[in-house]
C-alpha cells in the first residue's frame, strides 16, 4: 500500500472520528435524547443533502454545524426563527429579537440582539451554504471550505471529463 493511500485512509478515519466525537459531545452538552438526535437527522437529511450538493460543500460539515449551533434543533432561535446557525439580522428581511451572550471587554454580558428569521430550515441552510462556499460578502477569502474541489469534480463529470471519485477520495486540503 502506498504512503499516499495510507495518509488518505488515516485522514478519512480522523475526520470520521472527529465528526462522531463532536456529535456525541454536542448531544451531551445540549441534553438531547437519542430520539431528538435521530429526529433532527431524519427531518433535515434531505434538505442538507440538496443544499450541500447545490453549493458544493460537504453535507457532513453542514449537518454537524447545524446540530451543534441549534442544539439539535431545540434552541429557541431554531424553533422560533428557523435560524440554525445563529445568524444575526443584516438590516433587511424578518428578524426576531432574543437575548444572547456577547464577549465584551473580556467579559460575557447578556444583550438583546436581532437575529435573522427564515421562512424555512432550508433557507437557513442555504444562507450557511453561501457563506461556506463563497466566504463573507466583504471578503470572499475569509471563510471557505474545501468543498469547491468537490464541486469542480462534479462539474467536470457533467461536462464529460470524468475523474474517478472511487479511486481517489476528495479530502479537505490543509
């Protein structure tokens, strides 16, 4: 077995282990029951897969972030505003005002902030996917996940240039 294959397999295993431990810690931290976790995954799987494929990001990243930031869909923000990622209101559209903890001058304080209110969970997922795929509106290089390589491969396949995804897993570039 070549050294590159060993590195790739190790990378995949480490990614899976990190994902699983994050999910377990998140479940414990938010006190989510197994039934709540299963319902969250079942209820959001189709939308996460569709949005992730559309934007060329990894569905596992989006599902994990949504679970972690929304307390498996049980947070007040996720239930009242379909806001699974804690996105603050940008000045237009619907919003909900809620108390939140902010770190100011070395201390956490409670303030009331306006958060974006989405018509559906899918809208929340799409906003997050745009951020992950395109970066921040004022600096597109600030946040980008390596899913763009996956998207390029998908585009190549659609245009007739096929690159085997079975032979070489696409891994995040560090």
